[in-house]
């Protein structure tokens, strides 16, 4: 008599991450506001947008206008992202790609720091989607060319954002549709905000991430919700037992331990049981 085989957990071919408060521990626009001394004004609007209490398009440009960041401040945000990176984010990104996943970053943050940060994590630069920004290159002492490395004026202030669906409600759905046209396999999205939650219809599995900020609507509606400030559970959730391969077994084991210990919530208890049976210890 053949022994009963464990259930099969579907493997994701594409894993898409949000950036702010998911791969890093900050909201980039809030950090720009902090540099300008306007954090209190801007962070309240960010919380409303990320919690779904205000349309993203109603606050996006206003927050930048209030912060009025210089090119140098936007460039500094690259360092902030790296300094606040989720502890195991680089390892998880590397493991997913090493095991055959296409990894993307889709963010409503600014493209320069988000792309630099994503590339530092190991994500291909053309797999990173964010919002472009224009600067007033005639701001400040623009004529002092010797102070402008690479021909860019570090004192140039924010002028406008470039046209992008990512600054509007539902914009992430558009970006993810483009990704899936190119990579039509099974897709998983990981993010902390309501813009990510709204895009769950475009993927096969949405995983809410509350390891940085707990957003009640996301926690209540996400099929799977990560409460811990680590991304290791994404490896077994995304790849099932396929993720339990050298040299990533330690990372898989850490993720499994956090799931079994209740640091990850499954909205449907039967799905949790199926998942745990599928990744049972060998």
C-alpha cells in the first residue's frame, strides 16, 4: 500500500514586493518631510492614504510640495532605505531568485532611491517600478557647475512628478498587469498598504506585511498576514517545499518556525493546515 503523499502547495513563479514599510522600515516621503521639518504634517496624510482613508492621488503631490525636497535629499533617501532594510530582505530576495522566481518591486515611492535600493537588494533594475520626479535645475546657485557632480544640481528642488499610474488609487494593478503580461506564471504580492491590498485581484496570492506598520484593513482582509518584522516566511509561502533546498534551508527553517509559532496569520484555517502539511519536516 502506498503511503499518503502530503498536499501540494502551489509554487509562485513571480514574487512582487512593495518597498516602503515592506522591504525597508520607513515611508520614503515621510523621511523627506522629516528632513524638511514637516514630518507631522506629512505623516498624518501618509497614514490616511496607506490605511485607505484617503485616495492616494489626493495627497501624493501635496506631500511632496510641502516637503519640497532637494535632489540631494532625495539622493540621501537611498542611504536611509539601506539603513532601515528589513533584516533578512536581501537573503530572501536572493533565495527566491536562486530558486527560480522572478522578483519585482512595485512602489509608489520615488524611482531614484527605490531603484537604487532594489538593485542593492539584488533585484534587476528593469524589474523595479516607482514614480519619476522632475527638479527645478535653476534653483539655488545653479551656475556653480563645479558643485554639481554629474551635471546635476544637488540644490535643485522638487518641481513635479512624472506621469505614473502609481500615484493614483488602483495604480499598482496597472503595473502588475504589465509584469504579468511578460511573466504569466503564478504570482504573489507582498505589501503593507491598502494600495497593495487593492492589487490582490491581479495576483494569485496576496500576503499582507505588518512587520513594520500594522494596518487594520490589510490585516483583516489579507489571505495571509505576516506580523513579524522578518521576510523569511515568504520563502516557504512562495515556494512551498521547493524553498527547502541548500543553501537556503536555514532561511526556510526560520520562516517555517515563525509560521508555526503564530507570527503569520492565515485568514482561512483550512488553508493554514494544508500549507503546514505541504511543508512538513523531512
